[in-house]
C-alpha cells in the first residue's frame, strides 16, 4: 500500500470511528457490495468515499460519477483521494470531467486537484484546460495562487508549445515567475 492510500484509509478509519462497517468495506472483495454503497440511501460520506476509491483503484467504472463528485468536494483531502483513484481508473471520461471542473470559475476554489489530475493524465484536454485556468488567474490580487502555480507547473510538465504565451504572461507575477521560468525552459523552442 503506497503512502497516499495509507493516509486515505487511516483518515476514513478515524471518520468511521473504527466501526465494523469500515473493516467490512476494507476487506470486501465483492465489487457489487462496494458499488451498492454508492447507490444505497443513507450511507455515510466516509463509506461512499471508501467504496468509490476502492472501485476506482480496481478499474470499476461504476465509481466514476462518485469520484468526480469527490474531486469537486470542499474538503481537499477528499479531492486528493478522488484524483488518486481517477488517475488509476482508466475511464475515458476522466479528462473531460477534470477539465470541466478546472475551468469552472464558480468552483475555482476547488480546482487544485482537477488541475493536478489533468497534468497526470496528459490527455488532449489537459493543455487547453490548464491554459484557460491559468489565464483567468493572471489578474491582480487573484486569491487562487495555488491553482495558478499548479497550472504553471503542469504546463511545464506537459511541455506543450501552446503554453508558451500564457507562461510568458505569468512571468510578470512575482508568485509565479520562478515556476514560469522553469516551465518555459522545458518547452521546446519553436523553429
């Protein structure tokens, strides 16, 4: 079990107050039982998250909608666990959903994990969504610098020449300038 999964399971164990239900869901090898948790009314949030993540890590696409909802959750830990599972799910809808969340100005406060997921996915939607999100963050006194920085770093990782103009604009912002220099240095020069 890697560190991210260990942290998730420990957090959910605490949320469940160490319940027998938690132990049963952790031990279950039945994907139908886990999928049932996602649709049965009255399930606690920790149980839905645990079921969605376990299904996502197993490549069961029944987890997709729940994981996307968690990716857009107000709790950053839930967003991180959803991004972790979605990156491994292998559902072709993931990049489109992450791009929609990353570029939604009404939910920009929760865009950090969708931005990071887009970088991980390296999907056709990734670069355009990161460019759009970063461009919107380049006005004075924007409160979402972490989202902007994640966009800059992601665009550097993706090394796509389409990002050069917006990364050049980011140079004028002290909180982003150093990362923008690094990102620009990774993008091949146009000939």
